[in-house]
């Protein structure tokens, strides 16, 4: 079982970040965190890395439902989205599949929430 949804798009890195952020917004997600791995690795290790951002996406109503169903689920929130550009003008967007990430948790209510979030995140990938 794959643990993510992904798509490669012909776009600039900045446009891809903008496009996935907008697509997430249409499905009720906002970005809580943004980690620029290229800048972080340069600053902390003085190594050159390609464009790579981790976006922490959250849908507050579903996050609340998930926390009510399973109080330790915060260890798996927010839903991470990566945007990476290994080759100029070719950008991959990958999003965690919440159904796959929840397989170890035995909670039917949480699995239903994960299925709905997964459907929304799959639509995000399909839109970009």
C-alpha cells in the first residue's frame, strides 16, 4: 500500500507551492507550517539541496473530530504535503494518505475520518 498520493507537474517551484496551497484551500485546508528544507539544510549543515518544502496542512473541523475520536492523533497531525524540484521546471507534489497512516490505530471512527480526509487530499492531487 502506498503511503502517499503524488503527481509531477511542469511548473516552477514557487508556482507549484502556490497551486497546491490554493487547491488545499478549496478542500478546506490551511497551511499551519512551512519548512524550507533547502534553506534549513544549508543553514544547519552547509549542504546544497534541491528545492524541497514541507507544508503542514490542516482542516480544523476534521482535526477536531479526529482529536475527539483519538486524543493521541495529534502525533500524526497536520497532514504533510511535500513539494520538491529535483530537476528545473519539473515539480513533484506528494501528500500523505491518511488511510495508510492510520492502519496501526484500531478506531473505526478515526478510520471514517481518515477516509474523508483522504478523499479530499486525493482531489487536491487531481486538481493540480
